[in-house]
C-alpha cells in the first residue's frame, strides 16, 4: 500500500467516525461537501478545471453540490475509499497527486474541532510529504508579499519562495505543508519583521 493509499484509508476512517455533518477547515463545507469534492475531483473530469483554476467554478460548485446532496453518505465515503477509476489521470499519478490532497483534507477534518493535536507520522508518510512540500511551496506561496523561508525545528531549510522582507516559518514538514496550503490551524513559528509576518499570515496561500 502506498503512502497516498494509506492516507486515503485514514481519511475514510475519520469520515466514517465523524459522519456527514462534521465541520471542516474548508470554509462553508461540512464533511459531506468535502467528500463530494474528492469524488468529483477524481470522477468528474468535466468539473476538474474549476477545482484547480479560477475558471468555470460555478459549474464545479453546482456539480459538487448535486453530488453531495444526491448521494448517500455511505455511498459517498465508499467512492472516496475506492480511489480514482481507471479512466482518471489520478489513477496513474495516485502516489504523487493524491498524498498531499488526502493528508491536507484529512487534517481539515481533524483540526476543525477544539483540542486537536498533530498526528505523529511515520517515515513512510512524512518523508514523501516533505518531498512534496519542496515542490509545491513555490506555487503555493506565489502571492505572499515576502521572501518566505521554510525550516524544520532542526534548522534544515526546505524551501524559499517569494520576494521582499525575509520571514522564516519553522515547523515539521507536514505542518509547513498545511501552512503553505492556506491552513491556519498549524503548529508553526514565525521569525521576521512584525509587519512582514502579518502580511504573510493574511496573504492568499495555496493553489
């Protein structure tokens, strides 16, 4: 089982535990909406562009809402669990395209409630997530008005992106990945000019 498949299985277990109406960190979405998002991402190629780019987002939202409301919760979760169908590009690139997606959205569910704690990830998931962070950070931080350096608590520099005043963000790689993906429920520390840090924290992050 690949890291992406393991994280998908963990997300599915959490879905089944919390049910269809639990909160998530995705604004306006319950777990039912999040599950529908994952289903149409892999199974409705006609709606995929609106998930990745600011084009035809109305169609994507319409399809997602229809899937969320017309599909029973158990069926919806089973579709997520079964993974991308054979015709989906995500089938071929599952290990690359879906590990970060599954991890981030799993944490969107886990961290939407008070008292959440970070998971301790074993190396089989933590290491590929770290590799993805290095590749994704330049794209996800493209709109940040500062030069952001991502570092681990041990002082290892993972990535640097952007221009302007220097801001260092320190955390475990999985926390940094969540941060660059636009999440604020993360365990990271900031170092730099106070105004630059505030600008980084409020700037759009993610794709």
